[in-house]
C-alpha cells in the first residue's frame, strides 16, 4: 500500500470511526454488546479471541470517545482510535509507512510519548512486542521525543493483527487508560497480604475515590486483609468482618477491629461508618442482600465499593439486577467497571443518599 492509500484510510468517512477495543479475557462479547446498545449499528471483528476487537461505529471519533469517556462502559477496558489501518503482511512496509506519516506531525516533536505495542497470534511480526516497540521508536527517532511510559502527552498505539496493522495517535485520556491495553500494573510490595489489594488500588485510580478523606471503614469479607491493609495505610479506622482469619501482620494494628463472624450476624450503630467495602467471593444476590442489610451502618453521603462476582452466563443481566437492588436501597451508582484486576467480577462504586 502506498502513502496515498494510507492517508486515504485516515480521511475515510468522517461520520464513522474505527476503534481497537480491549476487554478482560472472555468479556469482549459483552463489551461489543454494550457498544451496540450505545451506538446502534456496530461492525466488529475479533483480533484476539474474547479480548481485543476492532469496531466501526456510526459516529465521529470525537463523539465516540467523548461518549465513552463521559459514560464508561462496564466491560470496555481500553480503546484506541485507529488513525491508519495498513492491510498486509510486510512489517517493514507497514512500519515505514506509519513512520512516514507520524514524522510529518509537528505536534509530536520533542514530546513525552508512550509507544504501546501489542500483537495478535498470526501477525506478520514474529518477534516480541517489545522488539516491535523498539523498532517503531527507532523509526520515529527524528521526532526527538522523550519515549516514556509515565505521564505521556501522547500515546502512539500499534496493534499488529493477522493481516493488518493498526496505528493510532491519541492523548492518553482518549484511550480510557494510559496503560497499554488498560493493563494497569502495580508493584507487588514486600509482605503484601493478597493480590486483592490491587483491585482497590485500581478502583481508587479508575473512579478517583478519595480514600484518605474517609475516617471509619467497614470491610465485609475482609480476610486475609489486603483491602483492610490498604485502608489502614490510607489512615482509616477499619472494622474487618470475616469468619476466616486475618493475616497475622494486621492483628495488633491499633486502628483495626476484627470481628470474626459471618456478616449476617453482626450489628453496628446507625451511620457508624463513612465507607463500606465488600469483596466477598459469594453469590452476588446474597452479597447484595447482605450488604444492603448493613447499609443502615453507612452514613448518608458515605461511599461503598463492592465487587460483584459474575458466576453466570448472563453477566449483563446480573449486573443490572444487582445495581437495581442497590439503587432501591438509596445507593447512587457512581461507577460500574470490570477492572483489569477483576477476574470474573466487576467493581461497583456507590454513594448513599
Ligand atoms: C476474596 S476473599 C476477600 C479478600 C480480601 N478483600 C483481601 O483483600 O484480602 C473473600 C472473603 O469473604 C469471606 N466471606 C464469605 N462469606 C462471608 C460472610 N457471609 N460474612 C463474612 N465474610 C464472608 C470469606 O471468608 C473470604 O475470606
């Protein structure tokens, strides 16, 4: 494909937009369904089964991105708008052509740029994505950019699919996440109690929850204590409810009260807490009932963060059923999202009114 054809791709019908979309593994069909409900007719092709797909939406890029930023979908973790789609199986040709286009952009010169590269099985790039990123960065060296992963001003995205190469240039917020594919990574700390802590760290970023501004938290289904340790680190007093044992490193913490009971057997004072979190690996409907029975202990204006297990073949219906239960209990849903660190579950962020 020559340069003229490549730029024709960019100038394609302005009233449609093409996006590379990523969901947690196995959940892409639900993200596709959400897109269909939001945008109506959607043309979509899977690039990595169950995980990454390319869609064409009947909407301008700006309108599509604004809509997805303002009202995020539950199962859509990451997007990048496609600037160039280069069919074919010749990496040199695709990279040269993309570089020729990108080097013409003054707005990229000398800027902080994150180059994010992924590839599908069967792509014509046979080496690692890391080497592909190095190669693209070398091609782009005349830009004299600061290639970085932290706080980039621009993200240059490349997805090498089976018979096509997709390139994008976007400001990080347009991608819904500034991590490659939305796969946000946290450093595992020494002595970290559980990986579950990453879920709350990610929720904090995703929903911009000001955890340090709360005082008294109730953690339901707290053991072994990853979430509890996170809340203690943020300076909160925590009441941890779980019949299972909390990690020994937490036992003597002065701000922690441990209640070794089933959550259906505990009693608290009215409006005692300003934060309630619940991460029980349990039937979602029973979890919702159990949590709503304890909402008297959450002060009006208080925040709740709960994970909802998706133990069903119809997660969309289930999620809406659970959200309805909470909404009927004076909880306003602020955010509902399958986070990168959620496996077969989603996270709800709610405020009590
Ligand atoms: C996935 S673990 C929670 C992990 C925890 N968030 C962390 O960060 O370490 C789920 C916990 O829920 C607890 N649990 C399940 N049903 C419960 C109930 N009815 N009442 C209290 N805890 C319950 C289990 O004992 C288990 O420890």
